[in-house]
C-alpha cells in the first residue's frame, strides 16, 4: 500500500489532510515538525512526504534540504499558503516534487498524490523491467552496486534538462527508463511523446516530427502539428534514432543546437520547448565510421549516456524478475500462482534470451495460461525455450508416489524403465490436474500412448484432477 507522511504543526490541517488520504485507501503517518519527520523517515522510507513550509524547529525548506543531502528516495511535496508560493517554486527548483496551496482542496491533493504514486511505481518498475546489473557478491535486484549506480544516474537525469541517449538491445526497457526520467522531472506535467523512428517512412518523418503547412506537398490538404509541438513542455522520446537518415539527422541537430524548428512548407520558426531522450540498439560508433550517423549529433545526444545490458549478462536477476512477473500476472489474471519449480527456474536461467526481459515476461505469461497447478513447472514453459536451453535441469522423480525411494538394485532395465514411466506419468498428471489432453500435449506424449500407459500401470487420473470428466472419459 502506498504510504504518505503528512508533516504540519497545525494539528487541524494535518488531521484534515491525513483524513482525506485515508478515506481513499492510503496509509498515512503524521509528524508535527521537520525534526520529527526526519526521525520517521529514518525508520520508514516513505515514497511521499507532504510537508508544510512554515513550521517551528525545522521548516519545510530545511527539511527538503536534509532529505536531498541524505539521498532518501522520497518525493517531498509542500503545503503552502498563497503568500508563500515563491518559496514553493524555489523549493521545486531545489528538488521538491510539487506543491499544493492552502486551503487544501481534496481534488488538488488527490491529483498530486496520484501523480507522485505513478512516479514512484515507474521507478519501482525499472527495478524489474529495466536492465538489472548484479554487483559484487550481490544478487538481490536493486541492491547491487551497479543497480544503485543506474538509479543514481536516473535520479540525476530527472533534475536536469539535458538530452539523454539510452542504449541497449531490444527488450531491455529503454522506453521504460525514458518514461521514468520524464515522470520524475520538472517536465512531469507536460506530455511524454514516443516516436519509433524506424517505423516511419523516410518521406514522412520530417512532417511527422516537425509538422507541415497546408499545400506543402501533394496530399497535404490541411495543416498538421508535428511531434515536437505535441511534446511542448514535456519530453520527446525518439526510439531507434540510429535508423534515421542523414537529412533527418541534420534537422534534429539544428533543433538541439538552436531550440527551434521550421515546419515543412513554412517560413516561420517554432520554439522547441522539449527535452529529447533518444534510444538505439545500434552500434553508433561503428555507424559514425561508416558515415551512417553524424558524429556531431551523436555528441549532442549523448551528453548523459545510459547503457542497458542484455538479460543474458545478468542472469542472477532472473529469479527476482520471475517473482515480479508472477505477482503481476496473479493480479491481472486473478490467479494464485505461488512460485516456480526449481527445474523450470533452471531452464529459464539456462536460456540465452535474445528478446531480453520482454521475452522473459512473455514466457511467464505463457506459463500462466497453460499451467494448472499452483507453481510454474518445466512443462508449462514455451516449447522453444525448453528445446533451446543449455544444460537444462530437467524434472527428476527420485521418489515414488508413495514416498519411497526408487531402487535400482539389481540393475534390471525393464523394471527400472517401468518405474520411471509410471512416476513420470503420475507427476505429469498431477501437474495438469489429471487432464489427459493437456498432459499429452505438455509432456510430449502421444495421447494413445498415454492412455495405454495409464491403463497398464492402473493409474487413476481422478486422483489428480477432482471431478474432471476428461480425466476419466478416455480411460
């Protein structure tokens, strides 16, 4: 549950604000001044602190400075009287998230808190969906030295208006990082406009980015506003920037240098009040040597480069990622998946993941669709992953269904084979709740063979599937 700390020396106002938030389901704690708030913050790192500007002992601005000095990952929003708006604006320049005026309107308060909550969730999602790099001896997602360095860089980028170049393979979370930078920056109230440069034909991209006037070219029967104008006051995300042509690169360079652009077919210049965040999966240094990408544009874009490594380079993070996606799809599908079987996790860890985190998430969602037990099993993973995993730890059945160890004394091949067959079928039926067709498909057993073995070993599928009619009708 999203937690908020309300700080105000006026108990009536503090109680009023806390009451509004509790009525909407937020968990709220209270403090009467900045000193008390810092003590509470040390014990519980609240995602959001709503703090009055004028308070005894320690006012809101001093509290904000302490929060920034200690590098708490807490958003601070100020509650201010109308006459102190200038202080609130100055505080935002120093890193405050936002402010709300007295008397506090419930509508404005909830809008501010919901905006802060979205920003918090965005950063939280980066922990799982953006590249996660293990540190020295640390496997916990978000706690490694490398991961802290990434978050530290993202936090710095939210405080400035510098262009950013995010680099990494497809599926590593480049757009997610771009959104997090936007929604935690002073431009968060402006639009976030994403453009996939590789998906726009070359003869249309200039019009798409900068707009055009009526009659500028054949088919231009009306004036069109480009993405740079749509993104005014916000952030323009240029994905796959490496796929743009030389002509487009020249125009983008001019916008970055002059902060103005000219729509197609127009003589007027338009101010570009927009922050550019670009992304690419290409080797731009190689493209520069080959004359495919402008060196001056590269340096303009990469003032603050951010590199997102592939999932195969940080496989220690897979267990945490899997846990996150299980929680996500439990909510989305109304399921109660409790976890993942060891052999299934080992299979995921052994895969090379060309599609990175996006592909991993798709694999978990696939398992949710086909799995009938309360854990993701080896057989519920996509077949192409099972068949293309190096050194997969495949399911083993060291004990019989009665719990006794399987004995291979005497080394009788036929008896050993029959024992394994029976245990394999029992485990497969149990994983699929006795469903014959699903077991045959996921365990890669021809249905007729499965039915024959069930009869041979006197296995009753109803023991594993309740009253499932399919479990009994074919036996």
